[in-house]
C-alpha cells in the first residue's frame, strides 16, 4: 500500500444532496466533508442507497450538490459554467464505469484515445505506449469491443481514463461485471496508476476484496460517512461492513 499521499486534488466540503421535495424529499448526502489526495486510492462502500454513488457523481461533476462544495484543485465545481465544467472534467478527471461505456464501432485504440480526439489534443505516443503496455492490450488495439472479453473491455476503459493524465480517476463498480481473474487485473491496474503514475483513484464498490486494493475505505450510511478504515484487508473490510449494517452485505 501507498502511504505517501500527495497534495489534495479533490475535496467535498459540507456537501448536501437532496432529491425531490416535500414528503418525498431524500437527503442522499447529508453534510459530507472528505478529501482525496494524489497517490492515494480510496474505496467507498455502504448499503444500497447510502449515498456512495451520489458522492462520486457530485465530486466528478456529473451531478450538482444542493449545497456545500465539490472542489477539484482550485475550482469549486458548483460555481462553474457548463462549458467550464465540461472542459475541467475532460482535462482533469478520468472515469471507469461498471458497464465499460465503450463505443462499439471504434477499435480499442480509438476508444482509448477518444477523450483526446474530442478535446482536439495530440496523443502523447510515449504515454500511450506506457498505458497500453500496462493494460496488456498491445496485441488487441485493432479489435472492436465485441471482439474483446469483459476484462479486456474494462482494461480499455481504464486506459481511456488514464490517457489524458487526469488528476483523479473515479471508478464506479469497475469490477461489477467481471469474473474474479479479470477483476483482479483491473484492480491491479488501478493500484499501479496510483503507485506508478501518481493518480488519485476513488472507487465505489460492494466487494470487500476489491476494497482491499485501496489505501483506505470510507463507509457511508444514510448520506453520512460513518467509518473510515486505513490499510484495509478483505477481513477488516467485511468486519466493518457487518458492524455498519448487519442486514446488508454491502
């Protein structure tokens, strides 16, 4: 594990997110404050409806907090225009989703470079080679997603998230659709992106084994951070989950 976390790259400050109103109001986040540092891997866990995906989406600029701040570097996301937010997300944030979200008509290589193509930026050939080598797909770059296994598709998605050299990578259940071997490959890649490439990684997961790859685990319940675990193992994560809510396995 990596205990040499760097500067804070993202931060939630007293973040509140309310859905609905009146009798149907739901406080998905209820005053959450937490920071995410360079060279640090954070897993977020909690029962369904605890607010973990909402926290990630607000931090990534995919959703807007009702009050409080979502900060990325020196920027408060809640104060940015749509155009400025889109540019900041494109340049500073990487995403990995459970459903891969690859473009089926593009090759693996074209999917990886898509964020740069959209931004009109040149591909750094040396960095591209580094990433492709790290994900172990050098011989599959011409294949379309339908010609790749689930694990290979998710590794393409990880490479796409890293190609822009973002400050932070958000991964939402990245191993949820994968078998254990493919999941381990993806988690190992996220771990290396922290240790070798100085990223910050924030991952939502239900899986205690997946969470054990992180430097710390945050546990949410009813929109509040109720526990934090450093240097997690599958066993300590499971114990914390049971203590959090005996009726939920995550």
